C-alpha cells in the first residue's frame, strides 16, 4: 500500500476542520454521500487518537466493476441492488496539531483532491477552500546519486508517444523497454523487482532519472505518468520509495488482504500512523 504526505491549506486559515468532521459524522450514512462523476464518495467512519483523526473515505463505483471468478468456476457478476456499487476505501490521517495529513493511495479510490472538495463543500451554506499540498522531497537528487541498490522500479507510460530514440535511451531497463515498444496499448504500467540479497536490479538511478527528464519529467505532455524506485545505499539500510517524477514524499507498507480480499481498516490505519511517526521531522 502506497502512502503519501500532504500539508492542509485552509481558507480561511482559522477554519476549524474538527467542527466540519464532527458535523459529517453526526449525519446519517445515507446523507453523507456526495455525487462525484459517475459515483459517490463519503466519509465512512473515523477514530480519534489524541490529536490525530483517522478517517476512512469510500468511493462507491456505480458505473461498472469486476466479476467474481473461481479457479474451478467461470466468471460471473455480483448480485447488486440498484443503489449498490463497488466500494473503494482510502485511509486518511489528519494531525489537528499541525495540519499535516497522511493519505493512503488508492488508484480507484478517493484521491486527496476529492477529499478536499468533499470537506470544503459538505455544508452547502458554509463552503470553505481546503487544499492538500504534497510534501516535496528536497533531497531527492542527492538520494538518486547515493542509493545504488535498486530493488524495484515502477513505470507508467503511454508507449505510442515514445520515439525509437526514446526506447534506445531506455536507461538500462533492457527487455522492459523493448516490451514497451512492442505493446499496442495506449497506457501500460511495468513493475520490475529483484530481492536485495540477489544484488537488486541493474539500474543506475541517475541515468534513469536523466532519461525521464528528457521525456518531459512528468510534465503535462510527458508520455511517462509515474516513475518510482525502491532503493537503498547498502543492503543494511531500510528501503525508501523515491518519486522520480514529482519528487513527492511517499512510502510503502506491506499489507495482507483479509478473507474478503480487502485490506483491513485497522491495518491501513496502523500503516498511516507508522508513516506519520516516521515523517515527524519532515513536518515543517
């Protein structure tokens, strides 16, 4: 599970977020729903641990969803009522003492921008402006040079927008770059990993970062939409997730799904709590 760090910006600056959260929590579950695009989002539940507010936001996908399939049974649809959809959960921590927030990344779930909009506009006659500003890693360039043991690279790209020269400059990704070139997909994601006990991946982060920069570095017209590397300086170090495009502070937590195939809420909240503790020196 990927976790990200944000700073809450409020306008007016004196706005009391806890009052807004209390108002939402006291509202019935049905009335907490707010339509967004083809689905709905809502604050599902919360828990307070001192100054920390732990929330679970849910996106209800009403338009389409997956099938249910077994190894010995064909795929089939879920039996859903007209007012039911597929719920995507996002864990969210707000530190009321300093307005820093730690958020679970769920590609199909509620994103920070949607949470900010939900909290801003929930009380129609008292709207405010809330934003979540990602914390940028000021030391990213030094880390790229220093962390020579790379165990994982994640890359999301629009392969049709890359030229032959772009592929040839593939920064040591070898067969993965060739796979990109052969793909007819509009957008694909590649994850390459190797255990550190096996020496990690043969990827030089400075070269990889320079390749990304030549492709537009995550800009508006860049064919690369995501590039992350899990790396360390030596096998004895703790691995760190480096955002090579947007230089945001992120980390990852190992999660084990429950019997219902969901990541349990307690485990997700505990994971963002650990990240909050680890990032305290960055909350400046």
